[in-house]
């Protein structure tokens, strides 16, 4: 029974100290806030009183010294200064250390805390006697701690009340808040704690065991439902439906008991940011949003370290010193925002700072210097890929190694740990404006909804968080809708190019027949999201969606990156769970290198007059037909005419957070446009190296794949020649040359499009 009381005391005191640390940091922004001071004092008073009852003199002495100082703060007899804040925060660390020892060993340990007690006492004396708190030594001599004055170490066993501080509370006082003293009544009135009868503590191991049992129940439920589909007995069908409802409700209830608000993690960051900002000589304001967003406990535990590293990284690397910020025209205090919210069945966490941003060229120079990439690979990288180098092991832009950073260990672990729980991390930055890390993670890992598909006779499960939509194609539709670009089949889905991956062929379980014109079968395309890219997964059959219980793979299979686990289906057979990110990387659909190489190859082919196999056909004017090499096409878009704006003498449009310069091809070719002023504007977002430009057309006609023979009969810059395409004379554009002869000022400074996607 005694062990249970101690355990309860350790848990409650740890929670109180977490809140105290958060309130102390907040108090620096609102000195003298009576609500915060009352909350801090109440927590410290409770810990001290319980220590006296349980017989923990060291912890009681530290808490008593802190309580004395807090009492003077509440009565406005001393001011809340930086030395006072540092001392009180150090006190919470010391008390937490003792609690850890109590939990693990049952004793307070051998460490002497007299210096901390003396510091607290000296701060109270110094400020009360109108001395400067800054003059008080951080660690006074141990002999001062033994002086029997106001909360010294010698009177800790029988402490006398300091001014306006109540004597140590007994356990009976806490059980019956209606104490006789006015101070105790005030404390009880402030607490407003919910009745203990409404809450109980449950061991996490018990919750884990219940979760495992619910997982097995879900598997049994799935098997029974599958069995009843072939049974004609109404009683069995009704019973299975009832079982299905009960299992679903039970599962939801157990899941809810494991859900915790992300605020439990975020509550420690005010202290982290405060201490780190002081160590780095910076001023940082932390803001949080969405603290009530809930996650499964296993996910909460898994994201603590990655989030901590990202926060430290933002303060250390991202936000500038006050002098640098003032020189850049910013306020001297930096802003760090942590935002959490639910979206699309996932939890999104964003860590944003308004610092200096990340210089892609500096990242590249460091990567080359450390040998993480070679010059040939670097030449083909976009800014996005360059920035992703910070996630490589051993990478760091720090000029020197400190106790904060510079060892090149951290960002790679962040990415690995997030991906290990089925999440993704993305980075966006703007030089001089700041950096944002965006994390997407599942709500839970134990039971997830998934789409079951079949390929090569085997079944696979695809987590629904990665699923966008389903498309079914018969043989005749395949001929017109699927094009091959540099050997990769691509499907045009509502005007956007979607790379396709044949699951059976990719995994080597069957030969791909998707592009065989003689194959009369219908095919299914599962449109998936990998990072910020979309691709289509070609499968033989789409079966159904159901909740699956995730089982880890054996040690021999854990290195297969395109598999996330396994599950047992209703018929007792095993189905593998696909890791969509890993599958996309295996199929090379989440890198831009292959696309860029295809663009360069097609452009080169167009320049030397050889055949160009894949072209995007557009119309300008009444009947003028133009073609753009498909490899130079990034996206097909349509904008409302009202969105087009003027920048000096050029037309532009705001596109994906950037300013996209526009070229009106009708005007460029010298033909009158046929678009009505109020109509939507079709546009080809084309690329030339790292630059993007919007080509305004009257109509996007088609994508064709055929052998053409260029005739260089055009002298217009940006037109490499003319050919007969789809039985019509067509001018073939070269976007690179078109951009080179475009007004270059539109690409500079605030209109820079380097790395735009």
C-alpha cells in the first residue's frame, strides 16, 4: 500500500512540476500575474506538504525554500527577475531529480541540495533588502546554506513559517480542503480541481494489453463477417452484424483511452526555448496552436525527440541574434510557432520560424565539402533536393561544434524516426523570411483503415491516409489516356500528368501487360500521395476497404523499404502492408532527376532536328497549333482571368506561394487571341532548368506520341522548327530558348523562381 502512495505522489508531483516550469517561463512575459503566481505557489505548497507527511526531508527543504521565495513574489515584496526565474527553474530540475530517484530506488539519494536552497534564500534576502538580484551569486557557499534564517537547511526538519506562508500542509488538509486558515481557504478556492471520483489512473501496460486484445478481436470479427457472406442463415448474419457494431464501439473506446493531447509534449518547449535562447544570446517568442489535438500514446512518445530537435534547430540555426534582426529590418524578438491540427485522417505538425531561412547554395557547398554528394549529381539537383541534403547523416551547417549543435547528428535521425511511424517531413524556406518544417503522422499505429488490392495473385494493404482516388481503365481507354515519357507510362488525370507504377512488375511477381495494346483486360489505378507527389499504382483488382491490425515484419524482412508490415485477413491468410513512400522511392517517382534528364534529352532532340516522341498540343488564335515537348511541361492549369496581375509591364500570377511570370503565346506568335475577357485562362506551366513560366494558350488540345521530322523554317526565337503533328502543321516550341530571350528582370529578386515546383 505504501508503494502505491509513493507512486501516486511521484506521478502527481511530476505533473505539478511540469506545470510549474511552464508557468515560470510564462511569468517572464507577464511579471506579477496573480493567477500564474497562485498556480505556482499552490503546486509547490502541495508538494512540500505531502513530503512532510511521507518523510522526505530533502525534497521538503527544497520545496520550502522555493515556497518562501514564491510567497514574497505573491505579496509583491520582491520582483520576478531573471536570476529569480533561473533559480526557480533550477529548483524544479532538482526536485524532478529527487522524484526520479524516489520512483526508481525508493530513496532521495545522496546529493546535497544546500546550494540551491541557499541561492533561493539569498535571492529573497537580497531583493527584500533592496539589493540588486543580479549581484546574488548563482551558487552561494555551502556554509551560507546552514545559517538558521528563513528556510535554511538546519530548520528544514522543523521549518518556521516565513511571512504570509502557511505551515506545511498535512495529508488531512489536502483530503479536506476546507481548512481553518484563510490562506488554506484561498488555496482551496484557487484549485478548482475536478472530483477525484471522476478520474482514475490506469497502468499503460494494461492499456497496451487491452489494445492487443482488441486487435485480435478485430481480426476475429473480420473472419466472422467474411464467413457470414457465404451463409444463408439470417440469425448468424444478424449476430455477426451485432458483433461488428460492438467491436467497432469497443475499439473506439479503447483507442480513446490511449489518446493524449499533443499539449503534453508542447508543454516542455517554453522552458527549452527560453534556456536555449539565453544560451545563444537571442530573444525568441514561442507560440503554440492546437494543443488539444490528440494522438495515440505510442505516437506521442515517438515524436518527442524529433520535435525537440526541430525546435532547438530553429532557435539555434534559424532565428538570428537581436542585432542581426534589427539590421535586417525585423523586430529583435524572433517568433517560433508550433501548430498541430487534424487533416485527412492524419495529424499535421508545423514548426515555423521567422529567421534567416536556409541558403540552398550554402547547403550545397557544405555537402560537397563533406563528400555527401558529387559535382555531377549536384548539377542536376533542384533547390528542393538541395535542401533535403540537410537530412543526410553527418550534415551540419554549423561553423563550430557547441553543446547545442554542429556534430551533424540529428536531422537524419528526425527524418528516420518520423518515417518509422509512417509519417513524412517536408521543408520549405525563404531566405530572410524563415523556415517551416511540416510533419504528417498517422493518428495511431495499431489499427488502421486500409484498401486491399490484388496484384500477381497476392493481396496487399494500402493505408488509406495515402489514398487519394481510384481510376478504372479498359483497353480502349488506355490507348488514348496513357503515354510513355522516357520509358515511364504516364496517365493524364484531369489535365495533370500522373506517373504510373505497375505493382506486380515492380515487385517482380508478374510481367507487366499494362502497355500491351493486345491486352484486353481492364486495369485499376490507385492514385496515391507520396511526400508532396502523386503517382498511380496499377493493380489487377481492388477488393475492399477494411480496418487492419498492423503486425511488425520479422527481422529478416525489416530492411525491405517498400513494406510497412503485415496483417492477417479474414480468411486467415497474410497480406503485406505497402509503405507508399518506400514504394515511390523504389520506383523513382519522388525524385526530379529522371524528369529533368528527360526534359534535357527532349530539348536536345528538338534542337538538332531529330524526332520528338511526346508532345503537348495547344491552340492559339483561331487555328494556330503549337507543340511543347512534354518533358518540358511541369503542369497543366486553369486560372480565373481575375487572378492575372501586372508587375511593371509583365503579366504574372500568384502560384504556389510564388510569382509566376506569364507569356501569352497568341501575342508571342502575332495572332489574335480568342479567349473572352471573363473566361478561365488555360495555362501550361513549363520549365527551363530551375525556372518556371506560365504559357497562356487558348486551348489545351491533346498529348500525342509520334515520330515527327522538324523543318527549321522558323526564325522566331523560341521556335525550333515546324512539323506535321496529328495531320496539322505545328510550330514546335523550345521553352528554354523562350525563357532565355524573355525579360530576365522578371526572374530576379522578388520574382525569383529558382526551385519553384
